[in-house]
């Protein structure tokens, strides 16, 4: 999955399921009064989460994390 596909999925606000390195991931987010929060689960376990911030900033933070996975 390309960086652009990932970023577009985050910005669209939907859930994203993907596999990487033989593991299954679920990325999802929700809006709060103080910003968006993104969460990433790997096979049902929460492994990463942002602090509340604008969705664009969440997308950039996730892309940085994704590139290090």
C-alpha cells in the first residue's frame, strides 16, 4: 500500500484493514471535541495511538510510524 493510499484512507475517516509482514492490522479514528484520534491494532491488540490533533496531523504521524514498522 502506497503512502498516498494510506494518507487518503486516514483523511477519509474510514477504517483501513491491511496486512504487512504477515500480520493483520486495523487502523481507525474518531473525532473528539479537541481533535481526531487514530488507533492502530495488530491482530486485535492496540499497538499505537495518537493524541487528539487535526486529522491531517494524525495522518502524518501515522505515516511516520508506518514507515518505521
